[in-house]
């Protein structure tokens, strides 16, 4: 979901980004694999059937909660907004978190992309600022490039503007 807002001169004032939905499917596959590995490890290493059964029920319950309740709620709550001067993040299922960073306060930026990130949605941007960082998680590859281009074109070094 993208939303454009133009100012009076026709320039871009604000753009909203949402996480890539491919990442939700990828995380569900990874959680399923982790649950299967835990169950097989419990059967292999623990000789008591009752304990294995309890571990199996617990792992499946936690996996199902994470895949079908928590992750969809989390992904629907994530919103990133890039303006002419700052980038803002809003997220959280149980506890809502709102963060914003001015482009002029960014010290450096790290971009993390996984192999096949256009299919998995594992594109992350980390803005390092004085005393902290702002993480933009699970972006589409094109959105990550666009945000980096926007933040890089409006960076201020010292007293001079650097395009």
C-alpha cells in the first residue's frame, strides 16, 4: 500500500510504505521448519513419551499462534512514512511504538538484503543516529532502494547541503 501526497508546488511531501507480504509467507515456512526440527529432536533425544508429547503440543501451539495470529497482526501494524525531512516508523501489536528520525541526524546507514530478497522480502534498512537506531524491516526491494535514495539525497554534512 503506497500513498502519495503532493504539496502545492507539485513535489512529493509524504510517501507511506508497508512491509512486503512475501516475507510473511517466508516466515511461516521457517517457523514450520523450526517446529518440525524441534519435534524430531525431542523424539530423538528424549526417551519419555509423555514429555515428548508435551513438547510436541507446545511447539505446535506456539508455532500456530505465531504464524496465524501474531505475525499477521504485526505485519498489518507496520507503517513507514518518508517525508522531505524525516522518516517515521509505526508498529506494534500489543505495545504501539512510534519512532521518527530526521535525515540530517543520520550518521550512517546499513542495508541488509538476503539472497533472493525480491521473493522473500528480507530487505532491512538501519539508520544509525546519535544515541540509537531506526530499523525499517521487511521492505520490498524497490521500496528499500527508494527510501535510501530519498534519505541520501537530503543528507546534510556539516553546514553544507550534499545532494
